[in-house]
C-alpha cells in the first residue's frame, strides 16, 4: 500500500464524494474510481445482527434518510446498533433534505434513486474490481468511549471488521483509523499487520465533537499525554502508520515532526481551494475532501502532482 509519494498529494474522497453524490453509497465510491481517484475514506458501524455497514452516525440522520413510504424520518434516535441489516435496508439514503442544515451545506449534491446503506463486504467487493497499485481504502471505525450501547465492545467490534477485511482481495490496501484509540489497540492486538491511522481533534468547540487529545483522555485510551510531547511522536510510539489530523490542528512544523518520525500525514476534511493549497504548502501527504474532483482539477491546474 502506497500512502505517500515525494512531492505528490494523495486525494481521498471523503465518505465517497459527498459534495457531489450521497455519502457512503456505492455509486459515490464508483464515481471516484471512474474518475481515476483511487483512495477514499468511509465509516463503519455494526448492525444488531453483527453486519459491518457504511454509515457515519450512530443514529440514522433525518437530513438524508427516508422511510419505506418515502417520507423523511423524524425520529433522531434510531440507533444503527438497534437494527438488523434487513431492517436497515428499509431506509433510503439517496437524497438530502435541502431544507436541513446538512442539506444546505451540500446543496448541489445529486439525488440517487433507491439507495440503501451498504455493507462493508459490498464496498470491498466493488473496490476489488478497481484494484490498482495506488488504491488505498481508509476504513474509519466509528466508536466512542463516552456513551454505551452504540456499538459492540472494542474486542468484538474489531473482530467483526477484521473478518471482512481478511476475506477481501484488497486487504493489503486497507488502513483502519479511529478517534477511539481503544479500537486501534485492538487492531494491533488482533491483526498487527494492518496499518493504523490515528485520528485526532484538538479544537475546544465543535458541532458534534470536542477536543479529544489531552492527558488521560478516554479517546486516547487514557494515555499519559504530557504538554511538551508532540502528537506525532505519541502516534509513532504506538506503532501508527499515519496521523489523520483535522486541518485546523496542523502547522508546517507539526508536519515536519511527523515526517521526521516517518509518519504519513493525512488531513481532513478540506473543501475550500484556499485550504487545499495551504495543506499542500504545509507538505501533507494526503487530503480528504468532500470534493475530490475539485481537488484533482486544482492540482492539474497548478501542476501539482497527485495520485
């Protein structure tokens, strides 16, 4: 698996290409491949009957979920983990409510008919048809140490995901990431050969998440985190392959520190041209974006090498 190349940017479609097509749907990933973009990030959760599926939130999002009658759902507390895979297939996630906060963010997203939340196995089967030396599949395992009954326990959770990964023809092209470092510790315990990306977020204020990196943080598996120790060094000491960092949390200096540790730096989620160019100037290895074709076109316009 090639995570970085000198003087190149790796383009990752975020949740497929959600700026253009409904997030975490199979057509959204096929759209990437058809446009020669060979890397993506997607999100994993587990159904009641232990099927890994592609969806970002622990609960179905009313902003882009319709029931089997074609109506937007109103209940904001339908947990993925409370539904079987068959029950989950009754919902349609192929369009967004343009009146919602989410819908206003992605006003130009195209509608797709009859889109169900896919299983991880379906996505890996699709991706294996486009196997390429530059293929990188970033599976983010959604997990939280601060709320119960949303996922299996870390040991069982990781076991279920790894079982699917090991069945795949592209297992060598997969990196697993998570904000919940308990998950990454389980990856190391169960399958140390799988590359791990350590997700971090250092902002004090966020819409859905808040600062996760601090001394004895539950997100960091209660790791000691002295103020004078840089995150890249901690991640490298834990055996991480990549640092998956929020765009507002990095500087040129922190990228240099990470590279000194032989750590790949992938930054999320970068959608504006100015920010894309800033990240490239900082020397990051990969950029996750909701608009991968926009980044591709920018690179080609500016003679920036990408892969």
